[in-house]
């Protein structure tokens, strides 16, 4: 069981939600796997919408990051997003679109049958 911020579990949370909804996952515990593996479709910051995935820097090493799912677009350069490993819980937080890493705006796409 993941029980603290010392254990990276934000990507596990997002991947679990994606799998539960029938979307492909990155099958990785790394938040930046959504960027590095070119998950889904890259979208422009102005086109971010609910259910999109957003990735931020976190930590001191380039591979470290944090990933969340957009819940609501505020229209003022911010979004409300839901992520795991936020204060040791799954939590809704206000995020600045400008803080998203390059190529870190991703839209899930259903796999073709």
C-alpha cells in the first residue's frame, strides 16, 4: 500500500482511473511517462478541457514529476485538477496552466479495436 508522499503514486492513481474508464495507460509509475511516452494526443494549453491529463515538474531530477486529471477549466489561466499523492491523499487542487511541462498537456484516446 502506498502511504506517503515519499512513495510516488500520482501516476498509479491516474493510470488506475484511465484503466477503469477503458483508456490505455502508460503502465508506469512515473508521472512523466505521460510526456516521454507521448501518451494520447498533445493538446495546446488553450484547448485544455476536463478529463485531459496534465504533468508538472516535481523534485530535483529531470525524470521526476506530478500528473493529474483536469476536472474544471477556470478560464483565468488555471484549472482544477484531481491527483493522487497530494498531501498523502487523492485531492482536487487549483493548478496554473503555465506550470505544465512542455508537451505535458495530454488528451486520452481510446485504443482502436
